C-alpha cells in the first residue's frame, strides 16, 4: 500500500497535479510519505509549488532549490529575510539601503533616488552558478519607472560576467548580460507600462537563457506574449564557477540607475521554474 501511494504521488507530480497536499498551508509536503518537496519540484521543473503558490507565504514555496523573499517588514529602513534555496544566516537577508518605505499591502516602495536591496554574493553564487546551469529569477513589481532604470544587476568583480535586467530608453524590457566575454544586449518588442503590475523573469534551462514580462505569474513560456519575451541570441546562462562579488543589486545597477518601483517579492531558484515546451 505504501508503494502504491508513493507511485501515485510521483504520477500526480509528473502531471502537474499533487492531490492530497495543501500547498498553501495546512500540510507540509516535505513530510508526505517521506517524499521531499525539493524532489517533487524537480519533476518537470514546476510540478510542485510554483504553479499553485498563493504568493502569501514563503514557507509554502521555499525549498532547498527555491529561495523566496516576500516584502513583509512594515518598518522603513528595515532589511528583509527570505527562506529556502539551501541558504542560511546572512545569506537569507536582502539588505536595504536608502531607507526603503515599510511594507504596505504586500508591497515596499523604492523611491528611485537611492533605494535598493542587495543579496549576498554567496547567495547569488549558490543559486545562479550551480553545476546544472539552470536557474530562475522572478520579481513581482508595480508602478515601475519606465525611463532607463535598472531592476536587477548581478555582476562579478572583473566585470566580465553579469546579468542585468532593466528598462531601456524606449521603455522596453532590456536584457544586458555577459557570459565568457560574450555580451548580449536585447530589448523586447513591446513596451513596459508604468502603472501596471508585472512579473519580470529571467531564466536558464541548461540550453537557453530567456527573459520576459507578463501580467500573470508565469509557469510556461506561452504565458509571455510574443512581444514580451526573448531567447538570448548569445548567452546560455552558464555561470558555473563564477563569483558575483561586485554587484547583487535589486532596484539599481550597483548604486546607479535607481528605479522607482513597488516590490512584492523576489524568487531566485536553482532550477528552471518555467516550462519552455508549453
């Protein structure tokens, strides 16, 4: 009977449905019949957690492979502490600068003047520079300054490896990245609107690096309209062995190009959370 239950659980994970598990609270899936949530999350990339996450609890998404940090602190100038990703201690902390306003209604507002948050280099390295060459970054944003601003910037000390996601001078979403001295600088066809709630995403599946923006939480490539998505023509997202010690910034480009925005959360995963075949 125990074997039959395990087989059924794996089957439902493969089909993207996990019956008998309350993902948004009540039941801890990591303890269901000894099947680790982290393992379920690797089946088809998105079978557990990300597809059904309610966006209200870090604990219901966080795993050894997925770091999630919701904006929860209501005091201005306070840091945020996330969960998961196999991280611990200071590596779970998003350190704020510029006296970012406290959380209101699930959002923290960056003023566009000097507000920014940073991860630790150790956290970025552990999540992005993994041996599988797979990773995902998703930010839920609103009220974005759409004039030449930066929403995310990870960079190594030598300035030869980086991932930079921002708004171009024509209000397009811009991916500016470098991998093994190969620079990719591309814009989406469609523009980003200022007063709209978006999900900005950039991810690698071991073969391609892709990015885009959408108004619904993305779980598959087709969730992004054609004009709002791009497959990198130069880089694959292989940052194995690199060290992002120079910049790990959210809301700026290492102290420049500050972006006014509202941030609800950031998710950084060691696995590809977007199904590129759908």
